[in-house]
């Protein structure tokens, strides 16, 4: 590592960087004029040393100074310039729930806010609902409110300290941003983890004669040395300032910094995707535009953290991920073999894993793996054990499918599925955000990354892979290159106006934050010349919650223009008629202590002379499996390779810490800093562009299962990202899916169960209506219950995907979103007393919303605003702007689906995609038939039946008759009560959704959700009954109440579990409208569903405060609620005007709807106390 541009005075001696991981501790040591030293130690080895980082530092010092320091003796730091470290102490404490005992102090009335959380259940198809527990032991509710001066009544924490609490965390200090729940969980996490961090640091510091800025500042002779820890945001902080909340991603953050600095070139600006594959999981991230991507809210181990963190996505697929064959599909993970027993090849009787597959196929070389296995811990990996467990899987596949596959095919199939699993989060951080993966490079690191890099890159269309020479310890190396960072942020609520007084006010606040940050960095030993700042405003449009952190433009303070430009890029639209609000002012102070002086990859590629590797450098040869068979493959030691040497695939490059697989036709070039792998254009010849008779390949079936679901998931992300309303963007009250040409469901992302089967009914009906009449770019809109709708607020948009010639529909992409108001007799469009359908708002049977790409806004106004108001006592929508914007978002989501389907067809060919679309439906059908046969046997062939009653006495009766020979079932609802003159009638589509949801829950395994699930099911519902009402019947309650009762009846018939609360608990309010004969009043409609309780089962207890069965929407955060609907305050036991908001509104003679308290998002102070 080079840092020679630092001034001579700073060249104090040894620099050490350490990444303490769960299994290994990686150490990088540098010393002037000597080669770098790389060490790997077991993180836990109590028989040899007490602390792995201390042991690593001791060994590095002994190596460079040629002296031996006995273990247990405090280390003399006079020769150490700096120690930089990342640790999993906080992460492990959170995962294992081994933090400190804490109490939460919160505003009176909000004691259960973290128990409820966002009220959604983690896994929608698990009847035994398991939510992560809260971190605190007890909660104290305090009747308090922040003063007008914006500080709590006990700013010095005197009361808590007098009681005896040693550590007090304040939420407004940790993260002064809106959202009560995530900020409260963050303050709990900080109090829970920081004491554990401090204890570890105390123990760590005791091993030295002086480390940290304090020791340097106190001038302990030459004994003091800088010591900094990596934070989750990619910046270092002095050891004495390191806290639990900022430590969650300490280790992975180092890797991101490492590849960002070593692989990104400021001149060419080619963005880089980071691929860090470890033993149990894989971390993926992106670096582009010369800045780190930060996120301000993430969930780790069930705890939502509100704090700046690098945007790192983790998937449970690594070298230790276990391999299964389930339900006709190849499945990788999420279960991991861990370190004990580990993979089968570890000689501890472990299961088949990704590592076993790589070893058996020759992609992992035992010779280069440490000999630490066996009874005496002196043996290498065991290929025979890998063969045995993979043979068992091959035998299982043959037994269950009749397909004979050799072990090579089975092992390679699992690797292919593992690679597809790992590409999904990469697509989420790139394609889902508008980035083209093919325009990126792939920087791979971690112990297992080199074995999978080429396959991952090929799947994503990436043509070049960068593997740093320290890739196996890149997280530690990244810490050696990182900057010290001090983050400062303050809330604001200024309306952005490009005028002097507004800009001056924000500049003044920014300068105040910069001064605090400068002082903090100076206290850590930095001169002004070494300090730079990044300045940000967190901005959003009024009435939305999608704030964007905008960096100060290079040419001045035109943040407004920068925000509009970024909003258009990120979301695809702007809201020019709305004010821009500044939520927060943020400063990121950076202390530049090291500079990376190596030539960039692009600079090296321009000047390096290339030559083929000499034959004599071949270390060995092995038969390695690649797509199609085993090939004689040369093996080269990385240490023997010279700069400029080219290795043509197939080949293996290896050293003691990593193995790199170079596939046929690829080439590897050795540079000073990296190995660069270039990948030629390839076509998936084995599976694409073929037609005629073929067998279902279980590997490809698994791949397409992933790809179809990924399309639906990305549609959902696009919809959430581009929508405006709280109901869609925050509460996630929507679903996205893709369908075949007849309207049969292919893949439905698991958003809302009530939409699972009903959307297909709608798409089928619309496909019939518009057969032969649609063109590319057309979008159909419908919400009518008789046309596959559930209730009127659920608006469905569907869009056809055509073949290349444009004369044949291949698929449909559809999205269904709940609009908070579409008119009717009450605001919120969920009237409790509606009797007829027209009273519930706009009813749309079938309309073309978009014609060849042109959005018909005029027709939307007619359908949503004008036509509903023609009925007596009814209004049009009270949220027309939100309706239009959310409809545009749905169009955008559908277009995303169409684009991804087109990409899939281009990649594999139309015949292959169509073939596996049908095959994936057949697979789901097979699983449901198997379930029905199992149920028939469990009940000894008896018919199943159940009944329950609505509150008005209307019965819901169900009889289920199963044919074990065919694996089919009749769901007969004969005897169900008649249609009611009320709104609890449920359209037939709702019952279909309840059936498919219940069946999926009882299968208890991850099968594709598609039309095949309903193929073995015949549903008989008497016409004009509660579950098949007439066309004009009111149905708004049927979707949210009756649907839950139907689900309970189905589970009752199967004896699966006790009944849930039986309702989605809808709350609506609002005012205004354009009722015929009255003056139109501008207003709003609010809609919420409130969690209830789930039923117990044979081996579990019920769960309270959580959404059950047919819904799983989030609850609007209390502070978002206050901001969006500022004329109400959430006080326990009463409703009323917010005092400050009322005084301000009345004093300024303003409409209270247009005023709110400055800094209202700091309206509560939450504390977490360490006992």
C-alpha cells in the first residue's frame, strides 16, 4: 500500500488495519520501505490468545521490528503511526441479543410503539408469526413535550444519571430525522450496543501503552498512537467516539471503501459493483459518480436502524449455504452450515453446501486451503465427503422427478441457482434505481468471490471483473485507505426559495454545523488543510415523504435545480406545482489522513505490455467442470505471475487466501494492483433459441422461478419509488405481478395476499375484452368488482408485452394500488354505511388509460372527479393530484415489468421463456395436488367443512371434497347467506385470493405463487350470495372484513389454526369534495388499516398487534401522520388541534391545514437508558 504523499512528519512508522470478522480476523500491516504484511487469524482461539486484533498487532510489530513482545504485555506504540479497525462486536451482539439491559423512556401514550412497529408480519405465509423482540426490558411513559426552544426538559440527562443509569442515549442527538418508530428503535439499539462496544474498546486499549486521539493529545511521549474504528457510513472515527448505532456495518463498510478507492477511476468514471462473498452471506453494493451511496434507514436482525449507512444489500447465500431439492426446484440457502459442522468437506459430518459443489467440480483447490480439519486438525478438505452428499441429492432428484442427472450436473446446477440468487440484490441496487448493470465493472472480493465472479458478471451483462491483489482482506485494506469522518445534521422545515434570505439562513446553519465538525476533527489531530466538507440538504416536495439527500452543486447554492434534476432521474417525474421543503441540513466533515497513490486500473491498462503467460509457470493441471463438461485446466499460483501476463481460460489462479476461476473464452490480465478478467459476448446456447419437444430442466425451472419473481419485485420497487401518496409509498398498499397471454398468474411478488388470486381474475377479463385491440404502449384501467376487482379503491392497471413483431401478446404486467380516496359518500372512500356500489366512489369497468404511450389525464379527471359526483350525496375524489400521480407510478411500474420481460426474452429466447412460464405454473399445480392428497390422508378421506357467521348473522359455509386420485378439490360455499343490503358483500375474486393464500400457508415451503395453485381447485359459490354479489352491490367491506372471515373458515375446515381477529380494522376520515348541488371544497381523504391479533395453532400461540392473513400493510408512522395531517395530534385519550400548530395558525390567520410547527418531527424526545 502506498501513502507516500503524506508529509514526512506524519511518517511515524507502522500502520495497521484490521477487520475482525465472525470467523477470521484479517490484518494488513505497512512499514516504510518494506513489503506489506498480510495476516489471517481465527477470530476466536482462546487456547492461543485472548483477542485476535491484539494478537495481529503483536505479530505485525514483531515482524517489522524484529523483536518479540510476550503475549499479555502492553504493546509499546512508539513505532505505530495508526491503528484502524472494523469489528462485528455490535453486529454479533444484535444478532445474538447479547447487548445491555435497557429501559425506553418515551412520550406518554406511545409505550407500545416498538412492539407494534410498522404492524406488518415478517413472512406473510407463516401462520406462526414470529416477530423480532424489542431490545428494552421496560418502558417508561412520560407526560412531556419538547419546548419551543427545541430541547427536552432534561437536556443534561441529570435525572437518569441520578437514578443510576450509566449510559443515556437521546434520539434527537443520534439522528434528528422524522419517523418515531425507526428513531426509537435506533436509540434503543445505541443504548443496547454502545456499552458492549465500550467494554470491548476498554479491553482493547488496555493492551497498549496509549492509543487514540486522547492519548496523542495528552502527549504521552512517543507512546500515543492514533486509533480509529470504521463506522457504517464508510468513515473512520476516533476510538473514544465509536458508538453502537454507527457500528452495525463496521466490517462490510471497509470492503466498500476498499473497492471504491482501488477500482474506481475519477477520469473514466466507470461505476463499480462490489461483490463480497463470504461463508454465510454475500454483500453487494455500488459505487459511482465519485460518491458513496448512503441510506438512512435499514433493518438488521429485525431492528430498524435510522442512521447514515452505506447502501449494502445482503443475501443469505455464501460458501456455507446449504443445498436442497424441494418441490421440484433447486434451492440454495438461506440456511447455512456455519463453521460447525460446516460443509461436508470439513470432515465434521456437515450437509451439502456451495463449497462442496465448488470442491467437487474442481473449482476449489484443497492444496491451497489450510489443513485444519479432521480429528487432529491436520487434514485438508475431503472431496469424497462432498461427492457423497451431492450423490444423495442426485438420487433424490431422480426419485422425485425421474430425471437422471450425474453429480457434475447436480453440483453445477446448484452453483447456477446460487449465482442467480446473488444477482437479485445486485439488480435491486442497479436496475431498480435506473442503472444499467452492463455499464458497470464487477469488483469481487471475499474468500469465495473469485469462484463465482465470472458467472455473476455474465448474468448481469458485465464485461470486466476487477480482483484486487488483497481481495481476500479488502475490508481491512479499505480501512487503511479510509478517511476520518464527522457527521452533523440538524432538522429544518424551510420552504426552498432561490432568494437571498432563505439561502443565507440555510448557509448560516450549514456554517454552524461545519464549525462543530471542524472542531471535532481538530480534536482528533487534523489540521485545517486536511479537512474538507460535503454539504447536503435533505429535500422533498410538500405532501410527499420521498426526501432526497442533495449534495451541494459544484457551481454554487442552486440546490433547488439540483433537487428537481435528481428527482426526475430517481423517480421519473417532478411535481412542479408543489413547494420544495428542506427537511434537514447535513454536513459530512472529512479528515484526509491517507492518500492512495497507486495507478488506477484504467491507467495501468493503457500502459501495461501484454504477453501470454509462460507455459513453465503452470503449477498443476486439473479437470474442472464448466458448462457442458470437464476440461483440462491449468492452475497458476498468483505469486508466480508477472505484471502484464495474460492467462486464457479455462484456468485457475490461486494463492493461500483465494481461488479465481477463469472460464473458457475469458482472459485474465495481471496488473500491479489487480487481476482483470475480460468476458466476451456470450449466448446461453444450452437453453435459449430452441423450440420443439423438450424436458423440464429443474435447474432452469429454478432459475426462471427467480427471474419471474425478480421482475414482480422490481415492479413493486418502481411503484413505491415513483408514487406520491402515503398509502402507496409508506404503507405499501399495492401488489405487482406478471401474467401469461390469457391472464393466468405467472409471478406475484408477496405484497398483499388479498390481491394474489383476484388480480388474475381481473387480467383475464380485460384480456378477453381487449383481445386483438391493444397496441404497444397501451394501458388498461379497471376496478369494478364484477370485472375482477376487490373493492373500488383498489385500482388495477395492466399493460401487454408484445413479441418483437408487435403482433402477438406474450405477457401482461399489472399493478394494483389502493388509492386513499376515489370519491363516494365519505372521505377515504371506505364508507361504513354504503348500500350501493356508486356510494363507494369511481367504478371503472374497462378503460384505456394510456394509448400507445399517451396518458389520458382528461379521462382520469372525468372518471375520478366528475362522474362519481353525479350520484346523489356523492363526491368525486378529494385527492385528484395524488390519484393522477399514483396512476402514473403504476404505469411506470408496469413499463418496468415489460422492459424486464423483454430483456429476459432477448436473453433466453421467446420459446424458452414461454416454456418455463408454463412449467413454473405446472410446478405450483403439482405442489397443491400433493398437499390435497396429504390432507385427504390426514383426515382419513372425510369431507371437510366449516362455518362461521358475520356480525349480522349471515353464514359463511364451506364444504371441501378432495379427490386423492386426481389431487383435486371442490371448495363448495353452498349455504352461504344471501347478498346483503350493506357493504360486506365480497366479490368472487376475493374468495379466490383467500383460497390461494390459505393453500400457500399450509404448504409451508417456498413455492411459486401462480395460476397453477388454483388449477386443481374448483370453486362453487351460489350467485347473489354474500360471496358472489350482484353488479351494483356495495362491496367495500367485503374486501377488508369478509375476506378475513372467509380465510378463517378455510383454515377452520383444514384444522390449521384458530381464527384471527377477522377484520383489517379500517380507519378513514377527511373532508371536502364536490358533492352535486354544493360548493366544491378542497379537502383530503385519509385511510389506514390497524393491526389486530392472529390465531393460535397446534404448536404455537397467537400474536397480537400484527396484521394477519389478507393484509400486511404498514401503519403510517405517528410523526409522518402529524406532518401530513397537521390539524390532529396523537395524544392518548383525546383528539385535538396541535397546540403549537393551532396557535401559529390562529396568530397568522392561516388555514390550520397549511401550517405546522417548525421542527414538528422533533416533537417527541425518546431516551434509552442502560441499567
